[in-house]
């Protein structure tokens, strides 16, 4: 993406990581047009995490509630779109590249747009021996889900599997662990996939600790 390209934005109470899945139900007019155009033209939109305001635009005291969001987000590709009825879209998206917003603007009808600079994809970094437990635990999650009869299309993490890649394993744990959005956002901004996995390993150990007591 050209860094001067104006990117339509979708502020949400979530953090999307590259390779992550994001189902959305669209019913606000400001997003129906944007999502329809993105789907027709095969272009991504930007997902950013809200720091103030709600996902649904609300009228407060005669004006709209303020919306603010983090300047770092992730491009989302629309993989599937369904129209169950007029004025409603159900979409399934996949996270692509991270980006940094340089300028943002709220258009008259409420849609946010921004000038975004895309960030490089994570380099492939093999998982070191001291972090092997993060890979093994993630493979166990996939195995358990398959034993429960969950098909590949319904998996919370999608193929191609990259269990030997620090960035991919870190991002999938960020999808799965019950982390706060503040922590997820901090992890999204980390450029080093190895450092991100180290931080995820610390979080994973904290959540597993009660089982060992």
C-alpha cells in the first residue's frame, strides 16, 4: 500500500493481528457502504482499537459520542460476505499487515479515514529451545479442537500452520489468550517477533500458573 493512500478505518473494541480471524456483523450506514466497496474492489480496510467511545456510534446530548483510537492497527481482508437481509452484512476477515496512522479524519457521515504507512511483515524467526513450550501448547490446542470435531474452517486459527515461526505463534496466542486490549495493543506494536513471543510466553505462564498450584 502506498503510504499516501487514504485508508477507511473500522474502530473496534478489539485488536486484530496479522493472520488473525475477524468476524463482523455490519449494520451501521457508515460501514455498510465502506465494506460493500472494499468487497467489490478487493481492497482492505484498517482495524484500529478504540480507546474512547463505542463500536456503534451513539448520540449523546445532541451530538455524537467522541471516538479515539490507537494509531497502530492491522489491515483486514474480506474473505467472505453474506447479506442475510437488507441493511445487514456478515463478513469474515483475515488480518494482513500492520500499519501506522499518520493523519486521520472523520468524514461528515461518521466514517473515519486515515493516511497509513504499512509496516514490514515479521521476518521468519525460528522458535528457540527456551520457548518451545509455546509451540507445543499451541499445537495441543489445535489437536484438542480437532478431537472435539472442529473443522479447519471453524478453527480460531487458520492454516497454513507455522508452528516453527516466532511471529505466527505469538500472534495466535494473542488471539487466544484472554488478554486485555491494552496488552494486546502493546504486543501488536512490538516489531521483533522474538520479543513478542517472549512477552506472550510470560502471559501464558501466568495463565497456566493456577493449574500447577
